[in-house]
C-alpha cells in the first residue's frame, strides 16, 4: 500500500513540531510548505536527519511550491501570523484571512480530496474561510481547537486533584477564544463528575471557576510567557490526534471546530462541538444536552464567532 502523504502548510514552530510527530509515528511521507524560501527545506533536512536516530523512514521534504502538495491525504494548516503578548486571536483576522485565501486556493488546485485541519487563528473564522476558499466539502475541513482547549482543562484539573492526566476527561465547547465554554458537567475523573471529585477533595467552587478561567486564557498565558510567538507543542499534538483519527478511521469523538448546521440551534457555522472523526472526515456532530447556563454561554461564544464571520465578509468580497 502506498504511504500516506501529509502536507503541512506553514513551517513555523507548529509546522516543524507537526512534522516531527508525524515522522516519529510513521504516519506517512511529509511535505513541509512555506512561502519563506529555505526555511521548510532546512527544517525538512534537519528532521530527516532524526530518522537514523529515531528509526523512522518517513520522507520529509520542504517546498515553496504548492504543486508539491499534490495528492496529499491530510493537510494541516498553520500558515499565518501568531499573536504577540497583549493581542487577542481576533486581532489576527485581517492579516491571516489573506494568507488563508492563498492556502485555500493551493489546496483546491492540488489536493481537493484531502482531509484538511486548520490551526490558524482566529480559528473558527479561519476554518470557515478556508472551507469557502478551497471549496472542499464541509466534512473534509475541520478546525483544531477543542482537543487543545480540553487538554489544557484536563491538565489543570489533574494538577488540582493530584491525579493522573490519563484519568481526566475534560471537555471544552464553543469558539477558540476568550468565550470558549469549558463544560464541567461533562468533565470527569475516570467517570467521577468533576463537581463530585471537588467535594471529595475539598476543592471549592471558586477554585473550579479559577480553573475554568485559566483554561479560557490558556493560550494567552503561554503567549505572555514566551514573549514571542504562541504555543506549539500541544497544538501540534492535538492536530496529530485528529489526523490519526481520520487516517485510521478511528471514529473518535473529539471536540473539533466542525461545520454545524441545524444542531445546537446553529445555521452553518464552524464552532467547537463533539464530533465523530473517521475516514469520512467529520462524520457526525454529536448534540449533547446542556444546562440553561451552558446553553447561554455557548450562545455568547457562537455570537462572537458570527461577528468574526461578518468581519471576514467585510474584508473579502468573495466571501459574501
Ligand atoms: C493556542 O495556543 O491556543 C493557539 O491558538 C495556538
């Protein structure tokens, strides 16, 4: 069987980390694309030289030419500018929309059958725009955010309760921004609802609120600490889990920025919802029962995403 081909559009810190993880896992051959000349080629060469040490045969090449992503099975898009300390993800809209337009056209012209995972921020608007520009079916274009946000939530809960992260199942819905909705009612410690675990461990509701707030601001906390650039290890790890679910037809239920039409009262919006990921791409959006408070928090979050889409339409005529 021919090896799978993974194209990584954007060869910055997330792109390089994606390539390393995909190679170590032998997910397929990897093409690193970037508009910066020499950079993807240099990273590809460096990463290829990990092969003899780590024992992988994945071929890693760097390119500045979209023609080289032809026939890719999976495309992961990180192209664009990351935020700087003090910026919100939404501040990147204007600059990254232009980048996403050329990426969408590159995908449309070279690998229209690929499964495309977008990481570029502001995520929920960029994945929508990428779908519009590429013209791919909605089930083949998805955004990576919920896996990352849920992993941040899980990490903080594991630290608070002093338990293994392996036993924490945490859940974040909504847009990948300050209004995201960490859902305590669906988060458990190996089946024990977080609120019950908090009582057992003597953790107050105020402390749980602090953890929810820290989760919402989780990306910004790292941007501030790094001083230059945004998180890359956990975002890359999250997207790889999604790519593996697609390539292995795993039918995992992961929170992803999926196209939602009809469910959650939404009418054609990309936003973070539990999604079955398998060989069909985003095979199903799972609609879960939410409390009135969770519903209204989700509405605030989806309203914020809709505002971003309006801003995109104002910036690019072809999106109207
Ligand atoms: C984050 O770290 O949250 C990004 O969006 C990259």
